[in-house]
C-alpha cells in the first residue's frame, strides 16, 4: 500500500464511527481519566509490585475468581509463559489449541525462551474437546484451554464439554490452565460465577484491555505457592517494573462497571448477528455467535473488501472493519467483529444496510 493511500485511509478512519469493540481509543482521555480517579481515591503508586493499590486489586480479583492469590503483570504473553514454565519445569511439555496465542503470535517464545515443547490438540476450526485430548499419546504436564477460542470466531464449548475436558486432563495428571483473555465474554455466555469457572482450572490468566478497555495489563491467578514463584519469574523476565500504577489504576477504575456490560454485549451481538445473517454475500462464524464476538466472512477478496470499506465509510460515516484477511476459498475475506460500546448507539438496520452497500447491493 502506497503512502498516500495509507494516509487517506487513516484520515477516513479518524472521522468515521467504528462498529468494533469500544471504538477508537483516546490516549489522552484515558490518562486524564486515570489521573482523576487516582486523585479521587488518593491512590499511591506501587514500588516493584508492592503497595496498597496493586495488592488490593490483586486480592479483589483473587476473591472474584476464588483463587488463593493473584499477580499483576504487564502482559499476557509473560503471564502465560510463566504459567507453562512453572507447571512444566525445564524441558517440559504442554498442550494447546492450534490457534493458541502462544502458537500463532508469540514467535514460539515458549520454546526459544523457556525451553518447552508443545503439542497442538484438536482441529483449528472448532473448540478443543475431551476426545481430542484422549487422542494425544504424548505425556503432558499442562494443558491450555482458551475461553472463548478467539481465532475461530469466539467459539465456546458447552459447559458439559468443558467439564469433561478438564476432568480428563486431571485424570491424566495434567495441570489445566485457563487462557482467559476474554473470559469476561465467556462468563456472560455460561451465566456462571467466575469462581465456578476458575474452579475447573489450576491457574488462570485474565486480561484488562480486551473487553474491559483498560490500558495493557494481565493477572495470573492460582495457588499461593504458584503465584509466589510466578512473581520470581516475573522479575527474571524483566516484568517487575518500578511501578505499574497507570495500568493497574486503569483496570481498577473500569472493572466494576464493565463487568455489568458483558451480558448486554452478548445480547447485542445476537441481535446484530440475526440482522447480518440476512445480508446476501455475508456469513458469520459461528452463527449464531457463542459470545460477544464473531467472524464476518465476505464474498470479496481482501483488496476489494478494503476498497468497499473505504467507499462505505465515505457514504455512511461507518467504519466497518480494519483489516480483511483472506479465507481458504478464492474471492473471500473475513474480519473479527467484537461487540462493545461502539455499536450500541447504532441500529441493526443501519449496520446491515452498510454491509449491503459494501457488498454492492
């Protein structure tokens, strides 16, 4: 893409209304909001992870998820790498879904940095099931289960399927770790308390910028001894920063209000999906959505999809998606749609009409 086109698209995006997530983040507004919250609550900064604000927030989340302890970390990449290192020890072996973030987006850090080995469990196009684990012959120390599975459209196993998978892992002596980057959305779908979900797992990772809309930050939860050792590895890996106050305060100030919104997002996603399912040349994966996210598949190749997106933005002021990725079939592309605050002020008819225009109808 040439520089002129990139600049034109950036300007078009800035003046358009996005339908994805919570809309375009405003860095200055978020920092100002966090500063005001810290002033209102007389928040003092932590020093290397010690301090009332960060430790109180960790204790609050540990109570919510029913675990003994929790540790705030700068990223999920660090938190999950540490979890696997602790459950597997040096040279150990763990299992994960073929679309796990550790496999697709972290350049095999589990191998290069931590000396671990992994087996991909189950097919990429659906969730991991107990039968998939039963088919694995290699002995494993740990298993990562992502709820929901992002890369196949936010699919979620049924509660019974999840319990069966976790029970089988435990029967085989395998520690079970929850990749809960989007567990907020999963909880709204299961309609079960967070501690009931977490009780199926030996350790849990959660994220605060996905769905919650806070600055980057993650939490690793589990037994006291596990979390204590994780803190040591956080220091070894350069993640025990002098202070994490802005990130902690951003998450702490948003959490309570946002937790009430995820059932609303899921209901909105179901209504929007029903409207979009009637647009010719468009299909959803899964249909209906399992949580407040889905993949939208278009009968356009990626280049044509981006050009049509720009045209629709000029005509309607709606920014329907960012990038478009190719599908297996020629002439198709798809993008991820996460339902948050951005689309709440838009009607189903308005969004569906924009997609009809996108597809030349």
